[in-house]
C-alpha cells in the first residue's frame, strides 16, 4: 500500500477524502467539486491486496483511487483523495495509512472526510441533517456553528472514517468528519448537496448545488452499480453499528 505522486504537490491545503460509503455521499460531492473546479490528477493510491483495476474516461486510463488538486474561482484550494471503487473493510487501516502519508507529505493542515450517515427514515426527510465530529471538541463546536450544522454527539463510526479519526488524534493531524443523513443502499445526491453547502459556508467556496439537484435522478441511475458494489462491501464490515445507539455512560 502506498501513494504515488506525478509531480510536487502544493503544500498547506486541506485534503478532501471521498471514498464510496453510505449513499455515496462523499463520492458524489467530491465528483461534483472536481467537475466544477480547476482540477488536475497529481497522484494515486495503490492497495497491495486490491485486484488490478483501471478506469477509462474519455479515452484516458486512470487509477481507481486518485489524488487531485482543486482550485476555485473564489481562491479556495484543496487536495482531494477520490475513489471509484469500494474499499474492502479489511483494507481500512491500509488506505487510511496511505491517506495519512500523503497528508504528511503535502503538509496538509486538515483532512475533511465526506460521508453519509445511514438514516432509515431518509425517504421522509426533505433536507438531510449534517453532522460533524473531530478529535478536537473545541474545533468541532466551532465548525458546527460556522457551518450551521450539528455536532455528532453519540454513535459509532466505522471503517476508514474511524481509522482516520484515530490516526489523526495520534499524529496531531486534524481530521474532520462531515456526515449527512443518507439512504444506506441508494445514491443520495440530496445528502451530497447538503455537504457541499456546509463546505461553502466553512471554506468560502461558492459551488452552486442547483445543477446537482437537477441531475439527481440521472446520478442515481449512473451510480447504481457502484452503490450495489459498495453496499456488498459494507455488509462485510461493522457498518451496521452506525445504526445502533452506543451504551453510553450510566449517570
């Protein structure tokens, strides 16, 4: 497992992390950001136990787990780790190690992990709620207030999200999870739009989410196979924990 860069990376930028997960929330949000920014592929991540996969887009051969540089008209700039394939639960630690390695080499001041939070009643929710959590409670509260979202106060985090939180705490790299209520087994562009709205508020970006909402149905159809593979991968891990309430403390 390793990351590979094709050129020197611009240091000091926040790094967006978008891996296939609940509702493909992070993948849809990051794909929309990449398409609506000045973006360039600058590297990739390779997992030793992942079967060989190549992605072909517009006649170009790409690695399935790519590293981008993004810059927006408003001046905001990010790195982004984006995956076209589900990461098996058994490789959660490995991919998290590679992401942390890249963040260290890029002197990235923050990892912003975009994802979904399974919500059984999602079909009856018009605007999904967004929750944030980091290893620094003071920062979590500050970002929640600025982004007009809620603090994730109690529950389980699993997979690479949990691994990144733990590694960030141990290594002094700030990791912020941004999680929107989402369908567990269906692509959820509406949840992705709420995540992008949060990024607009906190990082000063100005992504227009209207085109994303207008394409919602075609996005669901386009990504249904990736969602099917992702759902199958999630069933092999402890993802069901995120639907449960933890025991908490007896007071």
